[in-house]
C-alpha cells in the first residue's frame, strides 16, 4: 500500500525513521566532518559545529581514502552514531611529484603522460604539466580535470611574468608596484 502524501518520516526527536503507519524503520544520518589527519589505517575527523572528534578506519572511504588530507571536508553516513561509510569531495587538488618532461613537437592527437601525485596515485595528465604543479583531479575516476588556481605570488613552473613601467625621468625599466613614477 503506498504511503499517503505529506507523511512525516521522522519522529519528534528527529532520530527514528517512522513510516506513515507508525512502524519504526532505520535512521541513517549524514554529517559533515573535517579531516584533521590520517595515520596508519585511521582517519581522525572533527565535527565543525560541536568539535567532537572521531576516529574512523580508512576503509570507510574505499579507494578515495588516498585523497584524504588535513582540512578536507568529508561526509559520513552514521547509524546510531556509528559510521557506515564516508565520502570526499568530487574534485581535489593534488601536487605532481614526478612526471616526464614535456617534449615539444607536432602532434595531431593529444598525448597524455603518467604523473605520480603527492598521495602516491598515478594519473594521466596532458603533456604540458610539469613536476611540482598543482592539479585538480576528479576523484570518481582519478582523471585530470585542470590545473589548480594559483595563489597570489605563486609562479607556474619556471616562468615569471613581470610588467614594467618606463619612467620619463629615468631611463631604466622598473617593476610595477604600488608607486608609479
């Protein structure tokens, strides 16, 4: 028999799931946590609202556990305050630890190369990605998504772009700063 429309599934405390006929069901709660750190086979998490700390096995996150880092927001499914499973964001930023240098040449099709990341995973990246670069990875399938945004003052590779202003009083070029000529 189908449940009537507008039926409330939680009791007054919000803890037990009830069907529309007052029968008790299973209540699974989803909560946000912040990963403090991982050690051995354990992730140490904190709930941002209550500051309650929780130790959970890395197995809870499956293969995505290798992406866990400090300050990462994660979600846990809990039953009676016991964790059932965990999930991480769909996109994470990783640093390329080792990859082959880019060889310039004419190519009709894009060729990808292997890159070892700071978390130990190996992914395929475009040829222009270099060692030390931060990249965004799609955690669902371990695929390259894009280069990560640069922080102010950070340089990409060995290239640096400087904008210079020529002053009429002086013959040399000066880097642009807060003061102009």
